[in-house]
């Protein structure tokens, strides 16, 4: 698996959304729109969000190596990772519509 793809999979886990541009916000260059994505990850472990964003950097040389990804995951607290399994951040928006980002009123 490529590092960018791994970051997208992490985003799918964090947001519980499909990795389509309609669901997971992207910028014109297909990179992640971190500002728009953060509310969709509300309550998720910050370290895991940062890892996902880091993996999805547009320039391949800016992405962590898989050895660094594994090290980051090992360094995360058990509490952070348990939040994902136990659904500790369930009561948060799960779509751009729920947080009011799909409005055409610009």
C-alpha cells in the first residue's frame, strides 16, 4: 500500500466516511483539505489525525516512511487508539451537511 493511500484509509477510519471527494474534503490538487476535514474528525485522537494528514502530503518526499508510521502508531497511547475501537467520539458530525459546509450561500 502506498503511503498516501494509507493516509486516506486513516481518514476513512477517523471520519467513518467513504474516501470520495464528496465525503472527504479535498483541495483542487487532490490533497486533503485539512481545515474542512478537522470538524469531520472531531473528538478523534489528534496524533492519529496528524499522522493521516502527514501521510497525505502531496509531495511524496514529505510523507513519512512506513517505518516511521509504525513507530508513530506504537508511540500513541493505548487510550488514543482505544477511542477508535470503543467509539468514544461517536457524537460528532459525520458529514459536511451536518456541519453546514455544503451550503451554496457563499
